[in-house]
C-alpha cells in the first residue's frame, strides 16, 4: 500500500514539490553558510517525494546544542512557511474522504519542516 500511496502522491504534486525542495536545497548549497540549510532542504525534498511508509525519528545528533541553534534559525527563516504550507494543504485534502491519507502525510511532514536538524524520515 505504501508503494501505491507514494505513486499517487507523486503523480498529483509530490514529485513537483519534492523537486522544488531539492532545487532550493541545491541553490542554498551554493554558499558556504547555506550548506547546512541546503542539506536539510534536500532531506525534506526526499521526504516529500515518498512520505508513505516512513516515520520521523530522531538521529544520534538530536540533542546537541548546535542542532537547537540551527533549528531556531531554520524555523525563523524557512521552517514556518513550509510548515504552514503543509498545514494548509493537509486541511484542504481533509475536505474529501479520499484525501485524508494524503492530508495525514502533510501533517506528518510539519515537524520535519519546523525542525529538521536532528531528525530523519525513515
């Protein structure tokens, strides 16, 4: 079922959204300061490509103070816009019964969009 959900997700916008994140991440990686943020944007893009059958888990660097600082900077400049976009899209998808599983995937991506440092989607 995860394969079918991911296939439908990619056909109806997941592919374009994921590629947008990946392209934005590559552009952020053009500057030295943007490299950590670019890698997290690329991680979010990969997570957006195939969210079904995955869950957000903390990685071994989750509790480090540097990750907290980076997550605060991320949330101020990038994360809140991405989280609001996932929230709005999830609410729109909840209008129909068929859209509920896809809305759930948007809601699952909100914590990763707000604080990607120290978290992975596996």
